[in-house]
C-alpha cells in the first residue's frame, strides 16, 4: 500500500529544486483559439499556454493538495470572498475562457506560494538551483550580445526564441553611439529578464535579514554577482534603477561599518556601475507611447470601475480605443496596478489589496519584496503577464513567509 506522506516527503524537495532550476525557462506550448485573435491578428498574450514549469507546479500541487486545502481552510473567510468576486468578474467578462484560464494561473501561483510556505525548504539548495539557471542565462545573454542573434540549438528547448538584430520590433539599445541587440536569454523580453533577476538579487541580498540563512554561503555571493550582471546586461532602465535603489538601501541600513570611506566607496561603485548602463539609449519613442497606454488604461478604468473588464482581458478593450501608433497595437498597459484595476475592478482589487496588507502585517520584512515588485511594476507589465516572473512571485512569497525555516525560530 502506497504511503502518501512518504511519497510527498520524498519527492517534494526534488520537485522544488527542479521548479526553481527551470523557473527562468519558458519551454512550453501555445494554443491559439478564436479568442486569441484581435481583429484577425494572433496575440501571444491571449494564447492558452502550458509550460514545463506548469507541469512541475502541477505535480507539486497534487502531492501537497491536503496541505494546500488546510491552509486555505484556515483563511476560508478571505478565500471565499476573493473567490466570489473572481467568479462575478469572470461571468461579467466578454471572454469567459480567457477569464477562467487567467484565474487558474492565479490559483497556481497561490498554491505554489502555499507549498513553499509550508514545505521544509533548504535555502542553500534553492540558491544553487538559481546559480545554475543564472549561469545559463548569462552565457546566453553574452552570446546573444556578441552574435547579435539567438543561439538556438539545445537552447531552443529551454524556450529561447529565434531572433536577430534585424528582426522587426526586436529590443535594441545604443551604447556610446553603437547600436546593438539587447539580450533576451530564455525570456520573452530583456525587461522581463532584468525584472526577474533583480528579484533574485533582492532575495539573496536580504537572506540574513529575513532569517532564511545564518550566513551568506559561497553560492550566495556567486548568485549576487551573476544576478547583478544579468540586470545590467538587460539594459532595462527600470530593473537597473531598482537594482541601484535596493543596493543603496542595503548599504545604508544593513551594513555595519565604522569606515565611512568604505560606505561612500560602495555607494559610488553602485552609482557608477548602474549609471554607466543607464547611459545606453533604448527606444525613446516607447516612453511617449507607454504614457499613451497609461492614459488609455485610465479611460478604461473609469468606464467599468467596479467590476472591471475581466481577468486577462484588457487588450480587447484597448483594441477598441482609437490609436495612430503601431506600438500600441495589442500591447498591454505597462503598469501592473492599472492592469489589475482595469481587469479586476476596484472591488476585487481592494479585496486582494486588503489580503496582502494582512499578510504584510504578519511579516513586515516582506515589504522589501513588495517594494521591488511595485517599483518594477510601475513601468512594465511582466510581473502580471510573463510566466517566469509571475510564477516567481508565488515562489519567493512562499520562501519569505516559510514557517519551517529553523533560523526563524532562533
């Protein structure tokens, strides 16, 4: 007779390691149905997608389903309220299937967060898994900058898309007057790459403060170095500025040193290095067009302020607004808060916000990570649309709040 607890205890740590290892990848299958098209044009954001990381997450959820139900039952009042308003949101939305699919993605993130919250997690193994992934991403990023194209081959199976510097609408930058391709790694965009690794950087940098580990390991220092390089090489101004803010915040409040010169030198190092990469010139036109997207988003919010347009469906509403810009066509709003307000509506947004507030009250240290997500989410959408970034939110939330960590009991 199978012992379910024994199987769970044996395979959960392995699946956690594999999920973290493959978290930066996007190997998966896109399914394009009728609702995946706007005005006859296929839109990736509206595709139904299933990734390798979804498979790993599903296996983890199946193994830990009793634990998940136990935690949800403990907070059933909040769960039922969020569930009720989510169902109303989906029913009132124009595309029921899209709303249902996005709801299952949110549910997946919550379940993964609960698993990482309750499962005994060896943080050093998590760090090592991230190091392996970061090494692959750094190799790919440097190679893509050098060759000005993707490598493909085996990296195709990690989710690297095919592109070159001449691909239409590809992300490019100019440094000292030299135009070059911005590296994608295995991500859908360099901004998504930078946003992912600035969050990794923050998690590792504040591990002692969060009592995830007693001391920084050798692999922690390696990961700090690798994630910093990936943030800088992404040439994402949003991610680089956030990296500078996080680094400066840590240096000012969390480093104990009587040597003022040492502190000033560290600040200058962060400022100089970040400033050097910030001098690169990306697509300046996109700034104006992102502001137009924000304006259109505000218009949409006031059209349906209470219940919103439906989970994952603000692109349909945007497509009905007049625009003369090709950039705006089928582009999400570049602000996660406005996306949430437009899609969820003020009622569901307020309820979810209150639930997060209750979580923060139990662990005020988590404000650091909400701050990082908030900073990167002010000017981009990947934290709510990209597989790697949105799944990582569940992972790091679970790690931050993990109740089994022995260092938290000291």
